[in-house]
């Protein structure tokens, strides 16, 4: 006979998948404890609230999830990238999706077939513009949509340095600990963007001793949470993203499965990207191979040996912007209606826009990478704390 706190028979398969990690908690193993201290546990434990949610019928779960999903979709950092928008990267997508379905979605068939579990922690490395963040956000969106079908929310979490570092000593480590505890407690695909901000080897030559101590404290907290994630059967995966892989801590690199996007850039990938950009901006009548040759030649004459996906995207973006600029200026000239004509594109327009693309890359991306390790000098000194 089914006991009051146990799920209905129709939900047993769901419970086997969702509640497996809860066996480690005392309140889950002992019914009397969670009944007696239910209000207190409900206030202090996200895992208990997730447990109560899983006891609901499938119809009630889906109704609640549909309501919560709308709150996630309106957030400015919600990943709107779909998985089929990622060109190429089949190997990387396969490995990330395997980890997603094994750990986060808990696919019973996959967990039965795989004797060697996939990694929980990844490090996606590559130069600026290779699509590191784009790839991870596509995986986050896939996890979110797949979770909705199973009746729960998979949180697409992004952690940035600006959210962590503080002028107060100890506050940065507290913030990163709080964020990673949230990642571990609920089904999550977490992206730690520009990972060199958090896990850089050594310290800057101009970094004060107190700042260096704070930096080490943050790194120690991250390592502690990663070890906790890997030691137990939590429903989360963490992905580090960096364009300075060699500067990362060796301990982070050893704990991570490496996905090198610098090695996966192929000519068919760039051609497919050009095709999609032409379809997006309604640019017709050109051979994609000829467009790529023009772009590569323009980059090569300016000392750049490799064209990355972001270069293609920026080329089309700036070209369309330049072509439509006169249209915008004359649209309401002196308050008179004018006849609008679609801009005309020529093959020689592509190399003409490349200097602007290169200027953006060198001015914005490179300068951002140079300032990647941003620290705010602590107002409280380490010696003051004792």
C-alpha cells in the first residue's frame, strides 16, 4: 500500500530519476524527521522543496513548470540560441549532450548502457570568435527545453567576474560559494565565462598581497565545489570558457574535459555559416565559395592567417549596416515620404568591410582579454582580520 509521502504509481519512474541524489540527506532517509521539522527544512533546503515538487502529479508539475518557464524566458541572460544554429562542432556537441542527458536529465537507458560516466566539468578553450559561449548557450537552451518536457526546470546559469569580485575582503569567496551551491542544489548547466578571471595561475606583478590572498580564496572555493560536484550524484554540469587556457590553474585543467575549438574550424563550417548569413540578410546571387575567398584574402593581406566564425558574422553584420545607413538617413528626410529601395550588394563589398572587422577584433576583444583578470583592491586588509 502506498504511504502518504510516497509518489503515485504512475510517477515511480520519474521519482527514480529525479530523487536519486536525495538519498544522501538525513531528512530524506528518515520520514519522522522531515515530518516533525517540515517548516524548518522547507525554509532552509532547496533540495527539500525540489523533493516536495517531485511528489506532485505529472499534471500539476507541468502546470507549475509552464508558469515558471515564462519567468526564465524574459530574463535578459536567457539563452535564445538553438542547437541547430551551431554550425559544425559535432564532436563537442555530442560530448556535452551526453553529459547533459546522463547527469542532468538522467536518461535511464543512457545510464544503463554507459559503464564509464561522462565528465561533469568541461573547459571550452579557443581564440576569441571561435564560438565558445555560443556553443554552451545552445546546450543550455537544449537542456531547458528538454527539462520542460520531463516536468522540471534546468537552470541556465552564467557566472561572470563582475558578479563575484568585491572590494570587501572575503565577500568574493562568499559570493562564488553561494552561486555554486545554487548550481549544485538544482538541475543546472552552468557557464563560467572568461574562466581566467577566476582561476589564473599565480598573480599579476602589480597585485597586492591582500588581493592575491583574496584571489586564492576564490580559487580554493571553486575547487572545493567542483570536487563536491564530482564526488556525488548531483544533477549539474559546469563548463569553463576561456581564451587563455595556458594561464589557468593546473588543478582546474586536470579536473576538466578539454574541448579545443581552435582545432575544429573547417572550411565546410565557414561555408555553411556564410550560407546562413546570406539567408538571414536576404543576400542572393553569390557563390559562397567566392565570398569566403574574398574574406580570406582580405584577412591574409592584413596579417591574419585564420578566419574564425565570429569574423564571418561581423563581416555580414557590418556590411549590411553600411549598406542600410543611407536608407536610414533618407527615410524621413525633411518629413517627406520617400521611395525605399533595397540595398544592392557586390562581391567586392566584402573585402572593403574587413578593416572594420579587424579593428573591432583588435580594439575590443584583445583589449578585453588583456584586462581579463580584474580585481578590485580590498578596503579591508588581510592583516586587519588577523
